[in-house]
């Protein structure tokens, strides 16, 4: 125990020393004026970089003026969200003045799957899809889900990258988060909220109410404009006195406007039929808001030129000085209005999720009234009449600081997580009931083989849940750079597996992961089982050489940890000692040197039982260190174990049993073979001796039973 904690302390000290030396610092933008002018040559003109916000204005000659046509910035300056290596993407983004993406380029990235894995080609094709899209659109990742023109659609889906789902989600979040900051600061979005940090309408709150009750509860807000205030607004302009009726009857109503959140269940389900509510809900994406506006009076809130499905000219919406686009939902449904409003007009408008509308904040509407004077070249003047609406607090859930887009990753993988949870539950049950499971060697062999197939097929190749030393280096680099660790949450399978493994450190130690949940470990063992009938000669390694070779993995781990503290590029190279990315993540679809390395290690496992796991694996070394947190010696031993019986030790393919008979839990992979021997009256020498003394007969089936439980034989 003391030696393991000493090794752990040494690694921590090395990491802290590197941090003190400043070897790993927060990344910053790399573009200067020279590189910017090369990236955006004439007729574009690169302006002066903003002192307060790291943004370069891009201008273009237009006659005698040079207006700003775009802003260029690096995502790492504004949204340094770490990737799976712990290092953020750095994207060069050209954002038009109306919020459209004119260009997006990748300046640097350290994602393991794109470094000598899939290559950068799929990543660049993914990034190219943003060109022509806008921040005003609801951009989501999902293949083949678009209909119509992407550029004009309120909701747009871009194709993801297979085997890199979490990595492209982090890229997407980096791009949108950085772009929204620029849009707020330079395009009138100054005080707008992060669309991922807004309140949410509560879908579980419903109460039966009629129209009057909705108004009384504050769910419907009414604003009345009278002729007098309209006339007062136009006083002193060319529009003064043009409304004859308004001038004569100044105390009469000009228009009544009612506002409500139609997607609030207490509003929508009371005002729409069940079919109408279902239809409207199907038209809304997650995070969208549906706003109902009803007008009654002599002024139309829409106007004669209004086109269904369009943005209204006479109505505008702001929230905290952020202009928000409202677009007609074009609902062809019945609305339950009181008799006094039956002759009025109503429309339901959508505000898409990326706009960042916050139900916890007031809605600031403006109704625009335009008057013109003259026939051929009329002189026009427009006045805006504001009115506010506020959703009562009982009908929304306040924003949470961790309500980020990683939650989408969890929602879309609920089915896989349930399967994983069931699998982990089965494993926990098996290890808890090890004695029953190993009573019958055939039962144990069938269960172990089945579970290894589950680990390799589902956890590894299908769900991409291979834990890796990259997770450790990413943690080190993020901590030293002072970044948060939210990026881990983009991969729910990895987070769930790590949570289970950390818990099992305290119960069973290292072997729960290395022996049961590592897809590459499972692949090695299955290869060994397949070649067993060939009776290939097994390389016999002496105890002394085995002990020395097992120290190698700690040296590999130390080299990678130190590298993670001082050099991101070197870390990217050193972690390739793991064959996990090649064999599990990419399923051998990779450059030949990497395939040769992974294939060679698998071939080695046919002659040296799980040689990579025992001697080289840096992740296994880390698991062994933290496996010392184990609180129980849970593998049963007899006093005769080791003195004189060496049966379990000789049969252990991992050489994890000492001559004394004690189990070396640092090297134990929990295959349970020794537990099966411990209970077998045909295999356990102390039991055989006891039975001989008591006169009990022992079936002569030792060789067959030994073959079934020997880890070397599979």
C-alpha cells in the first residue's frame, strides 16, 4: 500500500511542478495582422483589432465608403471549451453583420479521433456545412433531417461524423458560444442571454382555466392603446392629424393587444383543442417558444400585406435590448376566445431556441404605426408603441449554470445508457455472488465469455465506451490550464463507466475494469480463446522477469503524465501507445503503422496471455494505483494456500498470486478462476487432501476441470 501511494504522490508532485514552471498555460489566439491579411485578401480590408474584444472588423470598399461587412475572431479567445484531449479547438470564424457564417476554418485541434485516426478530412467537411447558415437559425447535428433550403429554414440539421459524435458536439458548442458573444457585443445583442442558460417552461404544470381566469392569473397580458396617445406620438411630425377618427374620438380605443405563452400547458391546453395542442407541439423544437398575440380594435397588428409564415412588419420583440425574431407558426387550428374577441385577429409566433429568449425575463413588444403624407413621393413616419408581458414564476423553471448542450448527448443516448446500466448491474451482481457463479466451472466460463462479448461488441464497438489514458491526460491539461471539466459530459458512456469504475476501486480494486469492462482487454482474451484449439506454444516468463516487466507500465504512465504537463503535441504522440483508438474506436480503419501495432499486440496475446495489459498499458497502471483504495481482500484463501499448495498460483495466467498464496490485487484481473479452483473438490489440493482423510471419494476429472478454468487456456 505504501509503495503505491508513494508512486501516486510522485506523479502528483510532477504534475504540480510542471504547473509551477508554467509549461502548460491557457491558450490564446494566434492570428496577427499579417496572417489575417493573407487569410482575407483584397478587396476585403482588415481593420484594427478591438482592444476590449478580440475581434477583427472586416471592411469592403463600397464607392466612397468602407462599411464593415463581417467580424473575424478565434473561438479559443472567446469560448475555450476543452476537447477530449483537454485542449480546446481553435476555429477562425468570419461572421457577417447579420449573424450569418461567411467562413469557418479550423486553425488547430487535438481531438484524438481526428489525429491520425479518421484524419482531419471528416472534420473539415463537417465545418464546411456552417457556411451560409445563421445564428438566427436553430442549428442541430443530425443527418438527413433537413427539408427545403437550409439557408432559409428556421431549423437546420447538419451531418455529424460517425465515431466522433462527442468531438463534433464540442466543436459545435465552441463555434456557437464564441459567435453569440460577438453577436451580442457587435450586432445589437449586447445584453442577450446565453441560449443554453435560460429558464425553461415547466411542462408538468397545468390547471383548468377559462380566458378570464388566464387573464387574472397573469398568463394573458392585456395592453390597451387609445387614440389620444397615438395622436400624441405623431404630434409635430408630418403624420400629425392624418387620422381623422382618432382626432375626433381621442378617448376611444385604438387597439387592444393580448399576449400569452401558448406553449405553457395551462395556456395552450385551455385555448386549443387536444388535436390543436398536439399539432402545435409537433411544430416546436426543444427550447422554442410559441407566443400568442390577439388584437381587437380598428388597427391591425399584422397589416394587409402580411404573409402567413413570415415575420410581421408591425410587431417586433426585444428582451433585455436583444432583438428577437418572431415568425408566424401558421397554425391552422381553432382557438377558444371569448365572444368579445371572436371578430379580432390572432396569430401564434415562434421564437427559436438559439435566439435565447428567457421565459424568466419580461417580453418587450413594440407595435409599429406608420403614417404617410403625399401621393407620388410620400413622406413617411413610424412610431413604436411598447408593451410588456411577464410569465408568472410558477410556470417556468429557473436557469441552471450547468444547463449546457452536453445534456443533448445524454438525452439522445438514453437507450444505450439503460443497456449499459443493466450490464453494469449484472457485473456487480456476479462479483457480489462470486462463490455461486464459480461453483460450476462451465457456468463461470459461459458467463465470462458472454460478458466479454458484451464488453467488446456493445461497450466498445457500438457505444464507443473504451476508457483511455487520453481521459487522464485531458483531465491533467484542463486542470493545469484552469478550465472547467464540462467537456467530459459530452460523452455519457465514458462518464458512466468512469463513475462505476471509481466506485469499484473501493470494493474490488483494479480488476473490475481491466478484467471485465475494457473492450481491448476483452478482445485480447477472446483472441486467446479462439486460438486455444491450435495449441500454440505459450511463452513461459519467469517470475523475476514477469515482475520486472510489470513495472514497465508504470514508467509508460509516468512519461505520459509528465508529457501532459509540459507538451500537448508530445502527449498526442505518446498516447498512441494505446491500441484502443485503432482497434475499438476506429475498428482498424486507420493507417497501417497503427494497425500493425494493434494487430501485433493481439498476436502477442496468443502467446503471452494479455501481455499488453500486464506489461505496457498506462491506463492499467493508473487503475492499479487507484485500485489500492480497495477496502476488502474479497478473494477467499486457506491457510494451506502457498504453504504448501501452489495450484492457484501455477494456474493464474496473470501471475497475480504470490508464492505465499496471497493475491496481488494490483495485478489481479478478477477472472474468478482461482475462486473456482478454491471451491472445486477436483482441483483444490487442500480440499482433495481433506476429503482423502475423511474417506470421501473424488471423481477423476481433474484434467478436464483444469482446462475449463485455466486463464491461459481461455
